[in-house]
C-alpha cells in the first residue's frame, strides 16, 4: 500500500508521542524533526545492540509507527560509537526453548521485511562494527554511510549458521551475484574501505557528525520529488522479495531451528562463550 503525502501537523502530534516513548531505557529511541520530516531512529540496547526478540519487536513497532506518521525519511543508527549492531543475540540460541527460538527467527524475518519495505527513504548511519544481523539492518536501508575504521559483513557461516535465502538476495542486489556468493559462503568481514570498494556501503565519513550530514544529504535529494512516485517505484522493486520470503517463511524457520539445535553448533557456542568468559577474567 502506498502512503499519503507528508503532513507536518500530523507529524508534530507523532513527535510528541515519540518523546514520551523515547525514555533513557527504551530499546529503540526516535527523534523526529518536524521541519524536515526526518526521523532519527537509534538502537539503544547496551552493550552492543544484540538482536533479542524484544529489540527486534521494538524495531518493527517503530517502523510501523513511522509509516503511519507519514515521515519523509529515516536515519537508522546506534547509541554506541563502537558497535552499530552485533547481530542476533547469541544467548537466544544457547539451549533454547524451541517456541521462543522460532519466534526469534520469525521476528528477524519481520524486521528485515519491515525495514526493507518502508515507503519512505532510509539511510543506515553505521557508526560501529556491523557483523551478521548488523549488516542485515544496514542492507535493508536504501543508502549506507559508514564511519571509518569499522568492519561490516555477513559472517554467519563463520559462526556456524547458514545465510537465509532472502538475506542472500539482498546481498546480491547490493554487491552483485558473484561477489555475494563468494562472501556469503566465506563469511567475509570487510573493513570500511573495502566495503566502499565492493559497494556494500555508499559513503565513508570520519565521524558521526559528518556521517549525519551525508545521510541527510541523501534524504534531501528527494525533497522536490513526489513522495507517491518515489514510494511506488521503490515498493514495485522490493515487494516481490518480501512476498517470496513470506511464502517460504515456515520452511526458513524450521531450517534455522534445525541448524541451531545441531549438536556441533551447540558445542561450538559453548566453546565460544567459555572463551569470552576466559578473556573477561584475564
């Protein structure tokens, strides 16, 4: 469904609502500039924005609220200047309850579809490392501005997880079929310079302030364009991908559950968590 044209009065009412929601302990905080119609959405789950069921639920809820407010653009970023998003919360996969595990992956699918299918323009301001699910969030956005000296990539295979077909597709659209095949299988993590060269990100910035300026510059390129025409074109290009994911979502969930419950994967998680504990105790 295509959204209505931006209404400043309606946005002001929405802004007052979001100020109430965006308390210091909110998993996702949102600030809306009622002059430009742009929203800054900040992931706020310490320490590294790991994607728990609750955080993903808040992301989906926030995007839905922004859609209903008819904003003109969104910048997605992190409270941290070290990690944009560390990916799926490992603790969701350690000896999990199967019902919750299925809910976690279903919500990850929803998060991808929600961000990927926004009617408004989106920019990921990547102000920290973005492995796995962090890269997913960035790929969902139309444009990516990354601060220097961080890493990004779909490194799921390095952790023992398969990259789902819908996420492979988003990677293919971004860096091309051959490069996506190589790097999804290898689980490559790119530094910021290499990410720019391969097209995984669109621009680099020295620090947050510059990155925000570049993000807003991208959103401003649509100021004189019909929101209807822009949204219609985007959704015509992306809706089929979302529909394809939804048709195969049950099989995708069960494939993930089987992967996580595999004894080799669980044993690998145990070793990894012990290594983290040993490193912390040194």
